[in-house]
């Protein structure tokens, strides 16, 4: 299993037409890597290229080109690559093999790890702030409803949670008042978003609110978070004997 | 345009069936807010709840009940809110008024000729 840290990335350049005992060469090499337990490999098909023979191979030529470039890439530990290299050189024939030092930030996993990384926003408790944003339902941001865009923006910024409420009546900064018939112009589309997170997180989000909300009211108040439970964490925890 | 100030947030809870004279209470309170020039007032209808009388407010399609819980959020400076509260005392016969001090940022779109024509 590949571990995070130093590793080697191997790239093998082949021609699409190359065969090995009647089978396409790339599939022979892929099989070889598979059965030798390499963590993963990818075959990429080029659209044009040239190799040692300096013949241009391109897919747009009238004649059907069967010699397009093929690239096989895989990443493994230095020891494993050294063990495979001899056989690979033999299989690649005239093709080029390139190696480069690389760093594995996160290896691929078969299944999600049992202990999921707890997102930063799930660790809030105690003193926090509530941010309420009063806007109009008709407000838009880049072709989508503003309240939807704000929810997406908050999600992208790991704000702990947000709920959108639709008012049945209202007026405010986001609605111009009709002087003689005050209630007529106010009948539709007051929307309130209510988000809770630490003061720092919400303040850090404010510049985005500045950009996105052309008209409206943003209200901050201090709150205490009594409980913040995250269901995905609970389901991974051992289940109690009875409900 | 952006302005920032400290304000009061009032949340008033009552039922949708509550009335003030000949109209729904929330419309009456909203009209009062308009009259007093309150900055922001929004009425929300809840899907279920109960209040001081412990009757369950529920908006159900089956019973055609019109007594869903109503929550109004009203925001303005302390002085303006103070001018509203005496009216609330007489208007809200049964309900709950919660107040908190909040920090407010108000965004106002610069008036353009097109916007005023709207």
C-alpha cells in the first residue's frame, strides 16, 4: 500500500500500434503492473506526437493512424519501482521510460477510512455568533437566487450551518417602500438566512457578503452553542444496544 | 453603500389566527412598523409550535387550521424599537416578545433612475 511521503512517478511512452505477443503492449504492461501489486496505473492516449523515429503521428491524418502516442503512468515507492524496472525496460522495447521523484500527499483508499477527518467546522462549541442576512427572494447573484448562492458560498467556506427562511410578509433595506400603499409592494419574497459559527469565521466570510449582497441587512448576535451533533459521525460510532 | 451600527432585534411570537381589530395581527404590527419607519420587519410562518397558552399551533391542510405559529423579526436602533414596544404591549394579547442587542450591517443600493421607475 502506498504511503504518504516520498515516492517515484514512472511514465512509459509507447506507440498505440505496438504489440507484445499479439496483445496491445500497453495492456501487457498494465497487466504486469496489476499482478505485481502496483498501487494504481493509468493509460493515457495522446492525440499527436513523435518519438525516436521522428515520424509525426497524429489523429487528424487522413490515413487511420495506428501509431498514436500512449503513456502509462504509475506511482510507487522507490524499492518497488527498482524491483519492477528490469522487466519494464524489457517490455517497453523501443519506448522511453521516465522517472521522477514525487510526494504522495494522500494515497488512494479502497474505502473511506473508518475515522473520517472531522471538518474544522464540526468542532465548535460554546461562545459563537449568529449571522442573519435579510434579503429579497428575487435578489440574484450570477444568474441564481442570491440566497442559494449565499448558502453555497457558506458551505464552501465551512460555515457550520445555515438555514433559509421565507417570510410571508415584510419590508426592509432589500425592499423599497411604496409610500401610499405600504403593504402592497411588500407582499413577496422576504428571505432570511440564519448561520451560526465562531465570530472569526463569520467575520472572515463578511467580505464575500459585501460583494454578493447589493441591498439588505446583516445582523450579528452572540449565541451559545449548546449542542452541535453531526449524524455521519454518530453512525460510525458503535450503536447503542437499543434505540 | 454600507453602514454599520448597533441595533435591537425584536422577535415576536404569536399565532396566525391572532387579530387586531379587523386584520391579522402580523399585518397590523407590520403596518405600525411602516408608520414608525422601522428599518426591517419580516414575518415568518412556522410549521408547528406552541406558545403561552400551550395550544399547539399547527398549519394542517386536513383541518384547514389557520393558526400556524408566526414569528416576526424586527430590527432597528434602540430608540426606534423603544417607540414600537408600547404599541406591542397593547396589540399582542397572547405571545412572546424577545429582544437582543445585535450588530448590524446595512447594504443600500445606490438609487438609480431605473430603480426608482420600478
